[in-house]
């Protein structure tokens, strides 16, 4: 492990980002690409800043995360040390604008980092990305004072945040949530329970979606209000850590709100507009989830190649057997194509285009690719793949959640179909 080399790469990346206005640089780069596209050319190359950022994330993942991944999978402890190191390197909260102390990087930039970190451990990647999901609604519609306070905290200290939407009876059907917000003068009183909340037990603050209009006939677009709630607010409590199939170092818990009093200044956006706000955040966060799935698939591919070029049967390395070679070739096809659609979906949203269609394709397809790659990697390893002494069984367990969280594979297909019908 060479932490000094990590900091050297990260320092180069951070200096390049702070030596000029990041937003202007990003806008200029994207405009240049758009102009090139208009002339009939496609630009697939990364900028120098993006390559430095990717290299920093790659070194961090391979030199710091990979050696500890098995430990955290077994102990199920939250990886505070790895989170803090990523925070120091500038790999967390990359989306926070310079006005609030951040680097103001785009979704595509975050995807580059998400892929590399998930290569090391997708559980660690989820722990890091959870901040982006929680804070995205603030970026989209939060007041300036809320952004300064809550985004500022994430930049000033290695703190966590959580996105509280899912409930025991409302997962894919977000409009079915029961957590209530009752207005009383200049305050709201929150009551209800959330479930499967990533970073639930370690978060400093929560994004919370509530039903503020009790009328069941009120449309979702007017019935829900979003809040930012401090973890230490009286009435907030967290449940036990859930023991999950994979990504075990990610802290997943239930979060309950019992007569939690929140001032109206903590409302994100407008009262009644919370549902639309929560959904709009996914267009910006699903590409990075897809990138994490690509990172896991890339790990499965590299582990398979390494094993297949070392393991011998019938007098030759198993990669020389066509059946094994085909499994590995299919992994490569999936990784390369999934990476392209992830970057396409990120590129579009950074240009200000509505990317719902591509974000859902990216998340859906990359998740399927990750699951197939991990399953095939276990097959390449044979009996060893079924054993915890080898890394691929963890990949298989970790991969499944990509088809579930931030919108199941089935929900993504529904979204894709609806977007297609809009084009008719």
C-alpha cells in the first residue's frame, strides 16, 4: 500500500479542479464535445482532469479497498477508515458545487470514480455513493441556506447522509409511503418508519419523504413533502443493522420518526412537490449505480482471466478450453457495452438533457451484466468459486442488489417502456 502515491495523484486531480472554475471547465468541455458531435464526430477520450481522477480512484480501490474487502464482508462493520480516506482524496461528495465548498464535478466524473471503487468492493462503493443520493434533492431544489448548512457539513468533515424514502410497505410503489408530515404553524410533525435505509445508522442527516396531504385522492405530484432532518433530532431512532446477502459493510437499517418536530425552513423545495423531487434525483444517481455494477463486472472479468490463465486441466490452461473462453468473452462484451451506456446517460444529464430513458437503461442493463458476469466467474472458478477463500463468491452475492435498489430491474423496464411510448 502506498498512501503517498495515492495522495500525489489525488493532489494533481484536486489542483486541476480548483485552479479554475470547475463549472466553467465542465461546461466548456461538454460544449466542445457537443460541437464536435454536431460536426459528425464522437469524442470518447477523457480529459486530463478526468484521467487523474480515475487514476486516483483506481489506486485507492486496488491498494486500499481490495485488501480489506473480505474483512469488512465478514465482520459487516462500516468501513469508516476507507470512507475517511476517500473523503481526503476528494472521491466523496464530488457533486457539491464550489459555492458550498465542493469541487462541482459532473455525473460522468462521479461515474468514473464509482466504477473504480466498486471494483474494489461494491459495498464500500455504496457507502460512498449514498451521500450523493441523499444530497441530490438538496442540489436540485434546496434553499441556499439548506445547501450551505448540509452540503457544507459533508465537505467540511467525513460525514455520512442517508436517503429515507423506502418503507416496509412501500418500495417500488413510492407513492404508497405512509410516513406523515402534519403542519402545525411554522413547524411540521413527522411520524412514520422507513426501511432498508443505506447509511441509516451512521448518517449525520437524512433526506425524508413524507405524505403531507392525507387525502387518498390527492395525486402524488401534490401529496408529498420532502425534508432534511438531523439525526440527533428528538424522536428520530434507528433500528438494528440488517444482515444482508451481499454488500455487507454497507450500513442498512430502519429509521423511525416519532413526533419529530421540524421547522418549515427544513422543507426541500415546495410543500407538496416532494414526490417529483425524489424521483428527479434518480436521473442523476442511477448512472453512478450503473457504473458501480460495471466496476463489479470488471472485477469478475479480471479475476476470471487471472484464474483461467493459471489453472490447468487436461494438460492446458483452462482459458484454452473454448467453453471457458466463451464465458470470459461474454463478460468482456457485457462490461464494454454497459460502460458505454452508463457514460452516455451521465453525459446527457451533465449537458442538461432529460436522461430518464438512458439512466434507466444504464442501471437496468449494467445490473444484469454484473449479475451474469459474477455468476459466470464462479463457474470459471468451479468448486473454488463456491468457496470464501476466493473472491468471486462475494461478487456474486454483492451483485444481486444492483437489480433491486434505486429501482428494481422490473421498474426500470416499466420506465423504459413508458419513455418509448412518449416518443410515438
